[in-house]
C-alpha cells in the first residue's frame, strides 16, 4: 500500500447549480462550500431530491457548476480541456457506485485494471498494485472469476479496489452498500474506510444508511442547496 498523501485536498467555494424547467430554473445547489483534506471522510445525507447526486456529479467532474469553484489538489478541473479533464478524472477520482458497474465480460483483475487501460496496456507496476489490492479485499483466489461468479458483497469489494487503483485524491461513493444485507454492508464499509485511510484519500459518501454515515468522520446534510454540519 502507498504512503498516505497529506497533500490531498478538495476545496469547493460558492458552488451553485440549477436546472432549467418549464417556468423558473430549479436551484439545486446554492453557494455551497466545503473544504476537505486527505484522510477526511464525510457522509452527505438529505432527503431524495435535495441534490446529493448533483453534487457528487460535479465533484466527480462529470457535470459543470453554473458558478463557483472546485479545486482538487490545487487544480480547477473545469478549466481543463476535455482530453486533459478525462485524464485528470482518471488519476484523481475514484468512483464507487451502488450497482458496482463492473464489466460482466471481464475478470476480477481485468475489472480492477480498467482505470489503467486509458493509458494503454497495464504496466507491471499496475498489475502488481491490482494484485495487492485484490489481496487486501480478500479475493486473491478469485482473480480470474467473472462478476457473475461473485456475491453482491464481493462485487462491491472489487468496485472498491478498482476505485483505489490509481491512488486517487478523492473517492466518491454513491450508496456503496445500498444493495447489501446488513452484515455484508458492515464488512464492505469497514474495508472501504480501511483502504481510504491507508491511502490518505478523501472519501465522500452519499447514503441513506445510518450505519454507513456513522462510520464516516463527519456527517453533513444537504439543506436548501447548502451543506450543514
Ligand atoms: P438526490 O440525489 O438528493 O435525490 P438529485 O441531485 O438527483 O437529488 O436531484 C436534485 C433535484 O434536481 C431534483 O429535484 C431533480 O429532479 C433535479 N434534477 C436532477 N438532475 C436534473 C436534470 N438533469 N434536469 C432537470 N432536473 C434535474
Ligand atoms: Mg440521488
């Protein structure tokens, strides 16, 4: 495992986002600000429709804000051209989704290596790191298995390993335990936090689960387009 990276930082300043509707625009995020450093973990909670997914999309650089700024390790991703942004996102941000988003035709190790494919063929170091990560998620004897041959919890663990492969600054998790039973969810939560802490990444989780939210260092609620502690 790599050393913790104390330089990891996320600064969000006065972020606003609205969506056009038939009458006046729907203002979802309103001057939202947030500052996090490596090792921080935050649960973002709030009722359905409060803007959690919108915020995660913007932090993941998959959608643009109307105004305000996002800085990841001192870089404003929205100032990068499309190609540089894709590379930046691949390096700096790991995504963990509720329904894992593994590719069904690829094996466990191939799925974990997906982030390296953007740069061409995986290097020897990539392979070693993927193997180490798969060891740390307890699936060393399943390297050649397909997602369909794994349980839900095992698939989610593979998704976590994939999100960490590039040693990202930011891990964004949208209901990562949403499809799992309580015991499996607890094990996946513990693993996610353990690996995030070991890498010194910033972890932001959107969840309705109290158990998952309580496992984070901070809980912030999205209320009227802003985060309140
Ligand atoms: P949450 O994830 O907290 O449930 P979302 O971020 O998905 O909330 O949505 C916040 C609000 O913005 C909702 O009212 C939703 O209908 C609206 N919204 C989200 N995406 C779009 C879009 N692409 N176009 C129009 N409205 C949207
Ligand atoms: Mg949502």
